[in-house]
C-alpha cells in the first residue's frame, strides 16, 4: 500500500506561517526503510519559508513521521493535545507494539520544549488563530488533532491520520494502527460532519492528494486551499 508523508504550511496575509506537522529526517527514514524525497527544511526553502520565521507548529500527534526535526524551528511554540503527550510518556510505552510508531527523540524533545515553556497544551477543540481551529479526532492515537483551516473555498480539514486514505473514510475501513477503535470510528463520523465534501478533507497519507490538487510553486507541493482538478469522489 503506497503512502505519502505530508507537512502542511498555512500561509496568512501579514502573519507568520503556521506549520502542521514536521515530518521525519534522514536518520528515521534509514532506520525505518522509508524513502525521504524531500527533507522538511528543503521543502520549506523551496516555497520561500525560513524555519526560523515560523511562530506556531501544530503537531497532530507524536508518531515519528509527524513529529521529527523539532529543532529546526527555534522560534516556534508547539501545539499538542495534553492527552497525546501523556500517552507518549506513560506506561503504554512499555509495550513494544504500542511504542513502535513513536521515536524516543521527538518525545524527549517535547519534554525539553515543555521545560523551555514552548509547549501549548490543548484539551479539545481550540482556535489558535483566526480561521485556524484544532479539531480532536482521537482513536489512531490518544490525542490526535486535525486542523480546520478557513480558505477561499471554505473550511478545509487537515485530517492527519484520523484517516490515512480517502478509502478509510469512504469505506468505513479503519487503518490498522489504532489505540481506541470506538474513538477512531467516531472520528470518521466527525470528519464527515465537519466537512462540506470529500474535496474538503485532506487525509494524512493518501497519494491522491498530491495528484488531485493543483500544484504549488515547487515540485511535490499541493495547494489544498484550491479545489481539486477533479472531484475526489469521481476519482475513487
């Protein structure tokens, strides 16, 4: 099953960009036998963004592929659901299969950020900037949060791993990495309720996102603030 790995930038007129997730680096890619097409710092440079200019980073959850390279953002504060960090630093990490999608360094970095007073904890939905709202979508992890962004075409939901693929949503077919099945199924229902259509939902790992949405200013960049060239429903 092919999976793509995404990092999202929310650009705002006259305001610093907001980053959603931080991807993973070369070391994690080599250890987990993943292909790293473009490190996050190169991707940001390709669209003219200096990591030091980012003031806010939303971590949808703490799996290795969403929370690496935190040190690239020296001036950012990091938004996380409190339940997510509690899970990642609690007794569940004694179990190898539960621990497998986490890497120790990003979790340790979160503790360092906590002691540096650069973490912002959330307990449920929260608007972190005008038109940018965190939406709790737990199940895949204990504290997964998506991001609802108001765009010119209406609200777009960056769903992260609440649904890895559009197929998870359309077929009601859970992705097999789950810590709470009822919560995961509730998250799928919530996505359907929040979004105007499939075109307004951006899954966490679906290659269809990159092929369906208009290209950005650099290779491997998709503009999800614009409508897909063909409706997602028609492509499934």
